């Protein structure tokens, strides 16, 4: 066999060896996070997340983007937020009151890749065992609005107003320390016939920021 033949054989052998020693085990055994659907649980609005791999996903965290969010979409003005802070008394934490809308102070930042929390653990990060569904909390709705969750279970990100014609579009991604992020899962959030928010799968493109 000539030199070129030996070189080709070596390259092919190396590629095959690398495939079986590195890529195939990674494909077969690494965590693979997938968002599989929507779960409405009382006032809580959640998505179901499953690790479809064969090993645990470490420190899995969920993030949400919602668009378009304009100043008129947020309930609670900056002055109202400051008044809530001023009038709250120790040991009450103003952030946990009904009228605490944190993002009202700077609505221009929008809701872009914000952390949310896991339902069972009530934590922003968990280790996900293979094949066991987890619920990621997106928000809460008990009226003509939706409170967007934050990484702190008792602190609202903001409250968005809902009416008959208003639709917000969300994109949820779950990542972990030892695997690729999930494919983005898109949803449409609107006012349902029961007078509270509903969330449905959405297959279109995300709108631009307001």
C-alpha cells in the first residue's frame, strides 16, 4: 500500500475510533432536555420538562422571554411601586405584596431571558434525573393579568395586563451545566374565557422587542 493509502486508512480509522469512543457514548448517554408541553395547575402556568437522556442534567435552569412588552402593558406605575415600598413595614417585605411589580420601574428592559423556578423544589436550579417530568413555573393568573415568575418563588417579575385582544408571545429555554440547552419552546399568552390567562403552544416567529 502506498503512502497515500496508509494515510487514508489512518484517517478513516481515527475517525471511526473517535466516533465510537467519543460521539456515540455522548449521544447515547448524555442528558437531553426537552420541553414537552403546557401544564395549567390552578392559577399556576407551567411547562413540562423531561430529560430524555440517560444521565442526570446538572443544575438545570429555565429562562423565559416575552414580547412585545410596552409601558402600557405593565400594571403598576413607578410611583405606585415606590409607595408600596414606603408604606410596607418590617418584617413585611414589599416585594412579596400583591402590588409589588418590580419591573414597572424600568419597563424598557422588557422580559428577556429571565430566570423562572421549578415547581416541586421551589428553586431556580435543580438536577434532572432521566425520564422524570419536572414542572417549570412561568407565571400565575387569578384575574385579568398574569404575574410573570422570577427565580424567587414569592417575588413577581412583573404583572402584565390582559384583555380580549392582547396576545403576548413567550419563548422558554432550559439549559444545564452538562448538556446543550433545550430547543426553544414558544407559547402564546392571552386572556381566556374564564377571565384568567391561558397559555397555548405557538409555532410562529417571536416578535421584535417593543
